[in-house]
C-alpha cells in the first residue's frame, strides 16, 4: 500500500505534465498567449518544482501532506484563471506544492527495497507507472478538453490529491527527523537564477538578442547562480549537496538527465502544437496520437530492468540516447505535407524506446552506492535536474523556434501579400496573424528548427554516457543482488 501511495503521487505529477500539454493550443486561444510565451505554462510549474525540490526533500510526512494539499489548491486556482498572469501564478504555486510532496517517492523505494533484483523490479514498476500516468494524462486531457474545456485538465488534480492526502497518514511512516535548517537562500537564488535564465531565452525569441531586458536577464541569472554556488559551498546543509557531483558516474548521470529532459519536454510541446494546428487533430485525437509514446517507454523500461544486471546501465544510457537522437533527427524532416502515420509516429516510437531505457538506467546509476541517509538528496537532485533541464532546454528550443518562425514569417508575408484573397487580408488586418496555409508554413519551420536543437541535446547525452560513465564490477554485483549489494544495517 505504501508503494500504491507513492505511485499515486507520481501519477498526479506525470498526469499534470501530459494532461496540460494536450490543452496548450486551447489555453493559447482562450487566454491570448503567443507561441513563445506559451512555454511559460510548462516552465512556471517545472522551474518552481525543480528549484525547490531538494528543499522539500528535507520535510516529513505532515509537510508532505501539506504539499499535496497546496498542489490541489493551486490546481483549483489554475482552473479558475481568467488571464495569463493568474494561470502562470497558479502553475508556479503548483510547482511549490509538488516540490514539497514529491521528493519522498524515489527515496522511499530506495529505503524499502533491497538493492539488487528486488529494487530493480520496483524501479521498473515505478517507470511503468510513470509511463501509464502519461498515457492516462494524454487520454484524459483529450477527453476533458474536447468534451468540457481546458480548465478541467487542472481541476482533475483535485480529487487525486485529496485521496493521496487522506491515505498518506495511514500507509506511509513518518520520516526520521534530522536536526538542521532549511537552505532558504540556496533555494531562492537557484530558482530565481533559473527563472531569469529561462526568461532571457524566451525574451530573446520575441525581442532579439540585443534587447536590453534580454541582456539584463542573462546578467542577473549569472549573478544569482554564482551566488547560489558560493552559498552551497559554505552551507552546512545545502539544498544541493555539491559533493554529489564528485562521483564521476553520478555527475555524468545528472548531465545526461539535463540533456534528455530538454529533449522530451520539447518533443511533447512542439508536437502538440504541430498535430493540432497543422494536422488539424482534435484534442482527443492528439491524446490517442501520443498514446504509443507511453506504451513504448514502458517497453524500454521493462527491457532495461530485465537486462541491467547482465550488461550494466552504461549500454542502455548510450543506446537510449542514440535512439532518442535518431527519432528527433527524423522529426526535423516534418513539413506542412507530413502525415501522422508517415512522419510522426515512427520517430516518436524510436525516441520513446530510447527514453524508456534511459529512465531506469539513470535512476539506478544516480542512487547506486549512495549512503541510506543521502538517498533522498540523490533522488531529489535527479528529479530537480529533470525539471530544471526541461525548463531550460524548452526555453532554448523556444528561442530556436522563434528565430526560425520569424524568418519564415517574413518570407510567407511576401507571398501572402501577392496571393491572398480580400477576406484573408481582412482577417490578417484584424488579428495580425497569418491565416492558413501560410501560418502552417511558419509554425512548421519553427518546429523543425527546434527539433534540430533537441537532437543535438541527445547527442550530447550520448557523448557524456560514452566518456563519463564507468561501471565497476562491484556495481554489477549490486545489481545482481550479490554480497556487495546487501543493504547497510
């Protein structure tokens, strides 16, 4: 039952990410987001979630329940939002609630199951639940948006969160209390630094690299992140234990997760826009279109869980990243004449198989040979890296999208002015937006450019896996449940 509660919490987090992605085009139309600023619907959540994740990891069970209830309240407020600012504020508050509630998940698996086959299977179940949660989110998002409206993709978190809050005191033991303090300074400087960095990239896509506010954002981000590192080096209980990066394998694992998170966030974000705006899929059809992603991620996770004790995690890290890069490289070929079956499905399946292998291998490597007292910090840092990497990576991809789509818009505007009908001209004068088919050309050019950068991220991940990861014989013994793998105490 403890694992059921853990899985339910993970379900809520994964559900929120995928279910909101399906609703992005409707949110954009309802609240008048631009395509580049639309990324903040994702980033407002992931930045606060990732930035405060380790701070929440030091809390006990009662604070965990508080985090779940805060997540529920923020979801309710987001569903009631009437403008862009209200929605983004609610999404940021959701991230705070998730950062308080989520850190116990992987740590509890680590302390509950013996290192070896038992823990391998538990991580495999955890990854499969994550994939299943993604599938539920895709379908539920499509159903809710199409049959009701986009607000219900946030309202749906309310009953799930309330059930978790009620079940937690009964099935999860209170965490062992550790003396110390919360590293508030570290949490604030890291989160605000990343917010400014992401804002700088997104503003650059809208206003250009020479814009004063763009440059000021980057400068402020550098200052805050330098202060963050200095604070962490001097803190007795830092929010980010820098000594975790002293281990070569763990540092490489975090680097790989940073790159791959950028790729998967970008894949969902841009393919959602492409399928609904260019392929004219309904929200429900889009949910079904993405369903194979979750299924194949589960297959990849199952393969990795089964063969990790034999081959170790490194081959799955390398092959998984190469498959992801191949899938994204294939997606760069999409154009306005592409079809789902001919140009989208195949790349998604290749990408998803690689990501399924990666998730299990990265999780095991991040927690391998970690003292029991530090499993929470190690797992929390992996989750934080995923969220922050996804936010930062998506902002970079949005910058690529914005630059390419702006250039394409200039070209399409010339063609539009010479061939458009009077009705199309009136629509353009009223909205300032090019109508179809010119708008499809603009969006597709931007999406293709974003996928080029996403593929580069995955190639970097593969290089890190090849050059940095070293699996020792003792690591394989632990995976096989040998003597080296017996849990301490």
